[in-house]
C-alpha cells in the first residue's frame, strides 16, 4: 500500500446538513461525541496501511484544518503524512473548486509529485469501516483503470444513489444518477455475479456507487487533463470513462451511511446506542477510529440515571435523567434535566465553576444545560447555552423551520440548536 495515495474530498458547502455546516466544513462536523467526520476516511486509510493522505478543503475549512494539524502527526522519519490542500487561485486558474473532479484536477501538480501507482478518491462525509487493502488488490489484479466500491440495494433505497450496470464479467456498462420509474427498472442486474446468493440477488438487484474510486495513476491524469469541462466524478468522469476505459465494481458488504442530511446524521449517531450490536461501532481495537487527543478529565456523574447512552470525557452531570442520547465532550448538565433521543455535542472548552457561578449571579446563561430543562429528539450544537426551565420538544411537530435569530432550526422534524446559541429561561420550542 506504499504505492497508494488517498485523496479525501472535503470542500463541499454541505447545504443539506445546515445549520451544522453554517460555521464549519461538513467533514469537520462532530460525530459520536468526540470525533469528527473526517476521522473516518483518514482512520480507514491508516488502518489499511495507506500513509500518504491529502485532504482537499474549500468552504469554512478553518476548524477542519486545525483538527487535522493537531491530530495526525507521523514520525518524522517515516514517509507518512496527512496534509491539507486548500483551494487557491493561481495565474492559470482563477476559479475555486467547481466539483469533485475539478478539486483533484486543480491539485494534480502536487499529487503527481509522489511515485504512486494508484489514487484512492474518498469522501469526507461517510460513516463506515473498510479495509482498503482487499479493494486495492482486486483493483490491481482485475486490470481495471477505475474500480468503484458498490452496495447491493433494493428498489426503495436505489433511487437515492448513482447506479451502475455490469455484465457477467463485472465490467461496468452504464451509469445512471438517481433514476426513477422505467429508468430505474432498466438498471437492474444479476447481483449474484458479485457473490450474493440467488435469494439475496432477487432482493437486491441494484448496484449503488459508494462515491469512492480507485484510479490507476495514468487513467486519472489522462481524464482530468484531457477534458477540463468535466468537473464531477460521479456525474461526468465515471460515465465518460465507461466508454473507453476498463471500469470494474467491488462489492462492499459492511455498514455504510452517507451523512448528507440532518435526518441521516441524527440517525447515524443514535444507531451507535443500539445494544448489544450497533450497525457501526467505534469499539473495534483492530481498526480504531483516531481523533484528537484532548487530555480531558473523566466525566463526573452525580445522582443521575443514564440508560442506553454514550457519555464522552470531561462532562459533569448532576441529578439528571438521560435516556438513549449521546453526550459530547465537556458537556455540563445541571440538576433535574431530562434528555431523551438527543445528540448533545458538548463544548470547545471547559468552564470553571467560579466563572459559571458568576454568570448565573449576573443573570447570564452559562454554556451547558440549565436546571429543570427537558430535551427530546434534538441536536444541540457546541457551546450552546440552554437556560433553566426550557423545553426543546418540537411541541407542534413542525417539520421544517428556520429561526436563526432565535438560535434554532427544525430539519426533518428534528430541532437543531445552533452553535453558540443562547436559549433563554422558560423557552418552549
């Protein structure tokens, strides 16, 4: 794997994940209480023996760049690195990244400086655990110019993906972006050729792209330099490559989730609480997910009931009830608080008791959750200040609403409290 270089795409605006992406890049969004989304593809690469990793960034990238710089430092005597390549204007190119393929195209000069045989294109907003070694081995042994990891899907889920059609030798014949109706039916294939049983192939007759690509070095350089009008891998480069290159698929059988919407993000976090076997688990010593070492104290839990939940480091929880929720780093939860089905992202810094007491004495609202507050079915972003006797329960079952001035959005029926928001005492949402 020394001849493979990972390129992680982290430059999109993440509009479907707003307001979580209002102040940060999508790959920098916190997940599982203490990680960030970017930790997933970087960790997968490292665990697969890939130590040359570039992250391409563009929008709201300050916190993402800082996290990468503080987290991923290899021994100076090794050849490993995780480096950020930020979008920039040059005399030859005055534009920002125009798409996934264009982002890689604009960084080709730096990428070609490494003696590698294959480029692995990854996304910065997927939740999955994958050993890329088997995938890369198949890519090389098959003689493919491009190999696309895929999922076998049923008709209901297939409409959310770019679909591939293959022949009996696993050569890709056609690509269709989120087809519906007759166009969807036309993309059915015999997935037993990928190793599924006859029963499974009947249930899952569609092959969905995971948005990950392995390119032979020459194939990637050829496509990106020959036709500069093609700016997106999924919609333009892969369909064009099918006409003239050898494109193969590689079936992935594990858990995979595209964290593209608030609903998907919320669901992916809460599934971590399933017992005894969540669909995705961070408890795998053989393939750990790495993140920043923060040197936080253990969490202090006083006279509280916590059930089917995860509590991160540095938290203080007093006389409260927490059920089926995920509590992020440095969270402060006051007395008589009830939290259910909620993702609490925590805080960026610890607050001293004297500072908290002084804020309360002045009538200000400190970071954390105030007394007698009830929160259900919500996402509370970092550094939020939730007052006392607050109810965040979506009492009117609203599905969509934007109340930025009041510190919250509602997306897919989920209340999202903005980062740094202040929710006054007695507020009912």
